[in-house]
C-alpha cells in the first residue's frame, strides 16, 4: 500500500507578512525623522567651512600685501576668482544654490547690516571694497548668509 505524503508548502502566512510590514513601518517612522535634518546640517557645515577658508584667504592676501607693499588692500574680484592668486583652487560650490553657476562669484556691495542676496545664479558674492564675502542664497530657517 502506497502512502501519499503531503508536502507542506514552505512560506509565510499573510499574518506573518503583515506583522513584519507593521514592524518595518514603525522602525521607519522612528528612524527617518532623525536623519531628515542631517541634510540641512551638512549643507550648513559645508557653507561655514567654505566661507571660513575663503575669508581666511582674503585676510591672508591683505596681510601679505601690507607686509610687501606697506599698504594693505583686499584682493580684486579678478584676483579672488583666479586660482593660484588668493585661493589655491577655484571657489567651491554653494551647497544652497542648485544652479550650474553655484561655484561662481558675483561682484556685489555690502551696504547694510545683513548681506544682500542677489537674484542671480552665482553661488557667492564678494565686495572688494571691504573684503566681505558671503553666500548668495537665503534659506529662512538656516540663514546661511549670516555665517
């Protein structure tokens, strides 16, 4: 007499799959909000680093001119934007500016307490009369142009 053996299908039941999906959803609800603000933090850090290094290079250029010529002066826009004179390499892109010219420097004037933001694609603004260099972008909750 032959016995027919039933083979049990191996797999997950609908209830087991539902439980796993609920657990993954709960984990995502907890973890995703924690990492969502990291993008803004990274952009702010990159902007501060870029502004710090460029402003330091401008100050170093001014000090070097004072030592060499006896007359301190800020670099011209051309000197600032030409690699090898003030900066070793070209200006880094502004992380807050999503344009193809976010690594370009606009000639502007700082005439008030807050740096003006221009409606242009350039990522940065430089005023060669006073050596001010700032981000040409404004995100209301970050205020990156105040760094």
